[in-house]
């Protein structure tokens, strides 16, 4: 815990576009923010999201993913060095091992673009449209060793229209994700 501000030292892990990272950075800059983003880690050198970290002068590091063990060992060292209290996965496309989760021993959050427990894994929007679901949405949950299965912190629904495609649904869901992630962090950290 960072003593002076009382904010949780947070690391955000990304693999690509980084629009959720951008919304978390925006939240972290608000006066009442409960987190301070001190580290952004990507497994992908070309992740666009790294630009958001750079623009805000947030320490950002690419760890090449040659195998899980070496990636996780390096990540754990970095997290320790930076006194990280909370990890937020934001479009991070690798699966963290049970060993890693145990060793880190603090909360890891993830945002997933479906109403979990429906549609774990990839391609959530097309699956929801193909199944003619009436609603989809986004979920923020705690990461455990089973994929997309940890305790749900917060969910928000969106309506699926007959005219929606996987792409248009993705856009709608992404928009609510950007509000949901900061809200879920507040809920987690204040028990609200
Ligand atoms: C989001 O839809 C998120 O729910 C999922 O991956 C996507 C990442 O988008 N886990 P971005 O990189 O945050 O723009």
C-alpha cells in the first residue's frame, strides 16, 4: 500500500488496444480514485494500449511470452518491486497459472465481455448473437485458477437488438465496460 495517498498500488496487464486501460487511467486521475496505476505490463510489444501508459508517464514494460513460467517469474518480480496490491487484467490474452495467483496472493480482477457465467472464453459477442440472446453485457470478476469463473464483483446488461451483429454488440458492450471497471474497483475496495 502506498502510505502517503492510501491508494492501492495497481498494475494493469494488457495485450492490445487498451481502451479499458485508458478508462482506468482516467479514473485513477480523479480526486477520489482508490487506485494509483504504477505499472502497465504487456505481453505484446505492439500493444496499442502502451501509448496510453506512455502519455500518462506510467511505467510500462513488455515481458516477452516465451513460456508461462519465465513470463510469470519475471512478472512476479516486477510486481514485488513496485509494491503492487492489485492487478487489473484489461484485455490481457494469456491465462495466469494457479501457482502465479497463489504466489501473488492479492486480488486480481478481470473484465470479461459477457454476462458470466454465460460465454466464458473467446468470441462472446458472436455466440450471444447466434444464440439469439435478448441481453449481453460485461462482467468484472476476481481471477481464480478456473478461466472466467471467479467471484463476480459487478455486471451490467445491454439489450441485443435484432439488427445487432457481433461487431455492433462488441461496440455497445465495450462502452459499458469503460464505466463498469472503475465502478467494480470502488465496490471491491469499499465493500459497497
Ligand atoms: C474487452 O472487451 C475486455 O472485456 C476483454 O478484452 C477486450 C479488451 O479491450 N477482456 P481493450 O484492449 O481494453 O480495448
